[in-house]
C-alpha cells in the first residue's frame, strides 16, 4: 500500500505525459501547449505558444487520438476541452499543420455523410431546416440589421459590417448589371435582403426560392414592410422546382448546400431558368482543391455541406456551355465578416446560452472561430462567379464600372438604371 | 447523242444541286448561299444571306462532305473555295451552327493529334518552331510596334491597338502587383515585350523562357536597345528546365501550347519556381467547355495547340494547392485585337504573298478571320487567372487598384513601386 501510494502520482503523470505525446505526434510541433490535470506538453518550437488546450480527463484526450476532427468539436462543446489563450490563433495553427491529403478514413467518412445527408429534395429540406430554422431571434443577435448570413464586401478593411453588407449587395447587382424591368430568380435567398435590395435599387422583379420556413416568413414580412411585396415574391420551395424563364439567375451562399453529386442537376435548373441568353451569379465557399468538409462541421453545423474547388464547381456551368466572365476570391472578406459576427456573438453569449443551452453556445463559438481561422489560413475560400449563356448579348467590356464610388448608388433609394 | 446533249446540262446541274444539298444538310439553314458553277443553293431562312461560298469543282465540294473541318481550310487556302460577301459573318454563322458535342470522329482525331503532336520537350520545340519561327519580318507586318501576339486590353473599345497592348502590359503588372526588386520568371515570352515592360516600369528582375529561336533573338536585341539587358535575361529553353526560385511566375499565351496531358507537369514547374509563398499569372485562350481544337487550325496553324476549359486548366493549379484569386474573361478584347491584326494583315496581303506565297497568305487570312469569328461567337474565350501559393502573404483586398487612371503609369518611365 505504501509503495503504491508513493508511486501512483508519478505513474499517473507518466501516463498522462504519454497520452499527451500521442496527441502531439499527430499535431506536429505547432506552438500550442497541451495540458491534462497537472501535466503539460510544451512543443519544441521557437515560436511563442499561442494557447494551451486543457483536457478535462483522459477519456477526452483518448477520443482525440482516435478521431480528432470529430472528437475535438464535441468535447469542446461539452466543456471537456478548454482553450486558454488565443483560440483563433490556435485553430489557425492546427489548420496550417493539417495533412495536405486527407486520410483514407476521412474520405470514406465523407462518402458516408454524402449518403446519409444526400441533398435530395427531402434531404435538403432536413439539412437546411437543422441550420437555418434554428430561430430568427438567435441569428438576429449577431448578424447585421439586414440579416445577411454570407460574406460581406469591405471596400476598406475598416468598414462597418452594416456598410460592408450593403456594399456586397450593391456589388452583386453591379456584377450582374441589372436593368429596370428585368426578371431575376434567386435561389437560397436567406432572409431576403438581396432580393429586396435588387427590387428597391435596380427596379427588377425577383422570385426568390428558399426551403427554410423561418427565413421565408421573415423575408415576406420584410418585403411588405419595405413596400416591395409587389416586385419580390418569396417562394418556399426547392430550387429544383423552378420552372419559369428569367433574365438573371442568382445564388449567394447556396452552392455549399447543393452537394457535388447534384451540380449537374443545378446546372440544368439554371439553363432552364435563363436559357442561352441569360446571365447568372454564384457566390459560394470553396477550396483551393477538393477536400472533404471538416467532419464535426458536417455532423453538427452544416449537414449536407460541401465547399467545392473551382474545378468541381465548373460541373455546374460547363456541361451547359455557360461562359464564365469573372471570378473573384473574397477569402479575406469572409474572415473579416466572421470576425464581426464572432464579436457580436460573444457579446450575446449569455443570451445564446439562455436561448439554446451552453453546449450549443460553445459549439457555435467553435464554428465561428474555426471559420475565421479557416478563411485566414486559406483552408476555405470565397468565390464569386459571374457567368452568361453561350448566346447572351451580355458582355462585360471591363470591370471598371464595379468600382465607381459606392456612395452614389447607396444614397439613392429610387429605381435607376444600372450603368 | 442528241438526247445526252439535251439532258446533260440538266443532269449536271441536278447532280450539283444534290451535292450542294448534302453540304447544306450538314450546315443547317444558316444564311449562307452555296454555289457550284451555275448552281446555287440558297438557304430557307428569313435572315439576309451574309455570304456565298463558291466551290471550284465537285471534288472540292465532296471533300467537305467527307471532312468539312479539315477540307474547308485546305480548299480555301488553295483557292478552290472563294467566299463572296462578309467572310467573318459567314464563319460566325458556321461556328454558331456547329454541333454542341463534337463527333466521335473529331474526338478520335484529336487523340491522334495529341499523340503525333505531343508537347514533349522535343515535340514542343518542333510545334513552336512551325508557328513562331515563320520570320519576324512577317509578324512585324501586322502586329503592333512591340510585337505582342496575345490578346490586348482595350480600356475603351475605340482604343488603338498600340494603346491597348500597352494597357494589357500594365494590367498584367497591376494584377500581379509587382514590387521593385522582385524576381519574375516568364515562360513563353514571345518577342519579350512584357518582360521588358516589367523591368522598365516596375523595377523587377525578369528571367524569360522561350523555345522560339527567332523570338529570343529579337527579344535580346530589343532589351539591349532599351537598356534593360542587365535586368531581363532571355533564355532559349523549355519552361520545364527552369530550376531557380522566383517571387512571381507569369505566362501570357503559352498554356494553349502546353497540351492538357502536361498540365500537372506545368503545375509542378510553377510550384518549384514560386513555392507556397509566391504568386502567378496565367493568360490563355480557353473554352466554355472541353472540345477539340479545330482540326485544320491544329494541323496547319497551331500544331500541339489546345485551348482548355476553366475546369481543365485547374489541373495546373489545384494539385499544387494554389489559390485562385481572380479570373477575368477578355473574349471580346481578343475579337477586337484580331480585328486590328486582320486589318493590318489585309493591307499587307500582297507583301505576305510575295514573302510566303498565295496559299500561305490565304491560310493565314482564314486563320485570323476565323479567330475573330470564334471569339465573337464565344467558341473561344480568353482567360486571365491570378493565383498565389497557399502560404502567400499576397492578398488582393479589392481589385479597385486595377482601374486607377492608366495614364499615370503610362507617362512615367521610371521605376516606381506598384500600389
């Protein structure tokens, strides 16, 4: 007994040290310390340590050895992992150190997710419901006044989120060069801000599709309040059910939810909508190259989600002979947008906890922080793609008109022809 | 005998009519008349006829039935086909009516060309020699003063070719945001104008690769004349042999000559040159979707040539984890550039005939006219792709700086930092 009492603490600490070393091995020598009770693993690196990841117990630590991608998120949400120091910097370090080629297991799991979260009509409805129907009150806590839940456009990095979201709306309209009287179909319209802006500022008629009931309800009320119900129709339906003809197709932040195996179907839907003479716009989170979405994000935050590489996203456009006119990468704008969201989210953290519980609040803190990190280090990208049908009379001679002073447009609330 | 004499003209004309109808069937009801001796096939269409294609004899006409793509070009060059009316408008009509999916025969032939014109080190040398070493005096007849043989950038459609080529050089430098003292590698540098401009206006050091002996000779002389030999080195070698490190990779008008089966190799070369921290630029003729290059162009004008779709061109960048920052489509700028070249070519037509013979002159008239038509109708596109390594500190916040008044830059011949 005496012997055991004397040895036990050392053994415990020795085992902890070995367990921490196991996690360290998979992480590499990145400047993050790992801690389990009194034992701390400090990396052999010249860089200053940005954070200490503290594990509540051995089981938590072991779960990471087994499947770090999924286990870290769940353990963090459950409060079994705490990160002391700069959380985002730590996540950036982890993402930078991630293996270039995903492991076989990750790829197989991605295929399994593709199967169980397949974005069929029914699957999409369920996937979208789980994220976007959480409650408008929740999103109102940390989005801008217009409830835009997609990458903003910051003419200058120091612009406010409100100004940057307005600039984004304007930029989309300018890229599409909307003309008064034209018809626009928007798919995946969120809370309706873009559709309403287009009708208000560019005098177009918009039909906007969405399968999130909460968002559609909100959008309809907003359109009524803004007095554009006559020109903007919000339709609670799957994008695949659109059947009319339009001058312009527009989708901001939906392609991520379509799923790679449905890209050709989306391409056919777009072709049906705008034929060979219309033009279109796709704004989506993407990648430098194909890679499965983080398993925890896919399981807990965005079921059915997949950010494609440019090569993959061309599966929407090339089979239908659409002509790509312009692609812009706004990655750093999304990092900044997310910084704003995260700051607002943190100021409302207690409210979120009251609304949805601590586990949810922590999960969303991780999701928002991880997204800031992912866009900063470039494991995620943000692409805006402007395209036109093969017989479209729409030619963008230069892109100079996109950069005319913004204020001119933003001060006028009347219908006016685009340039 | 009497009977034959009486019937013969009718029979002849009847046969001719049938032969013309055969060609018509493959062309469809496009507004082009077809003529063989006294017989003329006028299409059943409401559009006004834009041109009459006159065949010298039945054999010529029959060759078209068999293999229009290749036979038309050869027969036109040989003077066995004449086009009366608007030649470019006629070619536009033919391209618009072309089947959306290339026939099996075209695809098989493309594979055969891929094989016999494969862009190995040796194959490339032969392919490039056949086009670019024709003679500098010939190209001088119809290119701009700088000898730029790639798409210009017309700030306004009415800009002169000289101004538009200068604007293109400036635009490339701005997209890359060159900084004084940086090192640039250019592959496929033509007659050296871009490399010289970069050194002169942006104070960078350039190594420029090319396997066309004539072009390199000219470029070296020009660099000496301009007093930048110390900062621009022209290297007569294959791009695959570059081994040094650079800040910037740049290629304008070479990807079309690389061949799809060598894209991954090119990607590795770029990665070797700029690592994960550099940035790069690719400017190339492309397509809305994959399609073999016109067989006549491939056989007579651009051996080894292939204009890729965006999806295909991503095979250069995605495997190396490069991040696409900006893609611009300048299709209509190439149509305009080619209109200028064609006009100058036509004014020097007799000189070209004296230099290289009638068949050559007619072949090049067809190639230039066909290219105007192809860019106008969109069977060819022109893409400019800006990209950066996955750890590049280079971030383009917005593209507004590209559109600062051009004159400022163009008036200064001194080194100055880019914005």
